[in-house]
C-alpha cells in the first residue's frame, strides 16, 4: 500500500499486482490500493483460469472496478506451469484456455464499464492469440532479443487500438553487481518454470534447471548465486545501472511497444529505484510526446 | 541526522527488505497509518520505523542509526 501510494503520487500510468496462489491475493491487495490512490490504473497480472474460474475473475474485476471508480484493467494468462503442477493442476491447452477465459470474462463484464483485457504471453501462439482475442498483451520477456522477436510477431494485422506492453523484470542500481544479485532469485524462479522449448533455445539443460529449482525450493541462496554466473540471468531479468535502463527502455519503445512494465524486484534499494524510474519515465514522455 | 532524512532511510530499509514477514501485523499497520497521515516523519513515526526495521533488517538499521550508508 505504501508502494501503491507512492506510485500514484509519482504519476506512473499503471500499477500491476502479481497474482500467485502462494502470495497475497491480488484482488484484495488491489482493493486496498484502490481505496488509497486516485489516478493510477490498476490491474492484476497475470490471473490464470486454472486456479480461478473466469466467472469468479469477472466478479472480482467487476467489484474492483466499483471500488476503483473505473480505473481497472485485467491481464489473463496461462500461469506458471511449475507452480500449478505443485497443487496438482495440469496446464492443458494453455492458449485455448486463456482465449476461452478472455471471452467468458468479457461476457460477464458487460455491465462493468470498459475494462481492457490483456493477455500475458511468451510463446508465438499466445502472442498471436492475444492480437485476436484481447485488447492488449503483456509480453513477458526481459531480454532485448526476445522483446524484439515478439514485437515482430505482433506487428502482423494489428488493430490500431491494440496495446503492446513489455513486462520486464527489473533490477537497477548504480553498482551493477548489486543490481544483478538482486535480480538472480527472480530470474531463477522464471527460468525454473520455463518451457523446455525456450530453455533449449537458450542452451539451458534439464539438469541445470532442476538444480536451480531445488536450490530455490530449499532457500539455498548462496549456492544459487554461485551457479548463477551465466548469461542466462539476462534472458529473464534486466539488471544494470539507471543509464543502461533508460537506453534499454528507449530501444524497447522504438520496437513499437506502447508501455513498459517495470516488474519487481526493481533493485536492492526499492524506493531509490522507484523514484529514479519515475524521473526516467517523465523524461522519456517529455522527449517522445512532449508531456511529463 | 534530521528526522525526515532518517525516516526516508528507514523507509528504504523497510521497503527493500525480503524479511517483512518478521514484522507483526499490528506494527505493519501502524507504519501504514503513520505514512498515509504524513506522520511518518514525526518522532513517533521514526520510532515506529526503527522498531519495524530492527525486526526485519537489524544490521542495516544499526548502520542507518549510526549515520552510515546502507
């Protein structure tokens, strides 16, 4: 709530709250944030239809929309395969399940005013499905190459109003080694839950993935840092100085993205990172659209 | 150190901590109430922040109170 209040005051456009069954409820958290903010647009990212039925997702969105007085958007996605398997949920036909959920949620939300529905996507099929089924996409990659590749896939047959957001795991600090260290557990978690197809492309073997997964499950952070010296961390998280982030963000916007979501951890000094990010955003807004 | 600067540093320690589960709910709500009312920079606010920070980041809190970098 403190972060939400600061983000509202720093004039960020939006605030997404992550949705994992092992964290706080995104909708309850967003309700509290809605009651204590005035302008920032709010949304859960990313809700999956395997742990919550689309009818209940729509009910939650509709209620939040009332509390937030219309400042709500929603991101739906397939969820984390590994986390779902831990609670005995098989992630079957993810693209079909997500598209079906978008359609159902929209049907249930008819009387809730305008709520833009986004799809959280990584793979090519999900990216293409988002352009047909949703109002926007949250592209869940943090590396320049994958964001560029995704932008190319998205560039076919896009409606003018379709919104493209890059969802970038971010860790910034003047001392880049500190920024990287903070990024490692987040990158490791994402890597451990990634599809074999993506990991093969990055040259990451199943044995290494399993090893990282074990270290995460046992909270053995020192060993995790020891095995996380490779460049694979860069595939799952952006880390570096503020200057590097500004250059990266500018290049991402040049690819055609409309929005960059700076996802946690943000950095070893959270508030410092938040304040500096807001300055970077204002500067880029001023340069690109003359406001800020 | 002025209380505003000290409160900002302590707030940074608290918001950057990965051990927030060590802060009891009542204390967490007190921090929020003081923050939202603007009283976090008062002597009472700083006192509550020190209490919360000592529980989740004892070493960093000591450094802030000694006026060192964190």
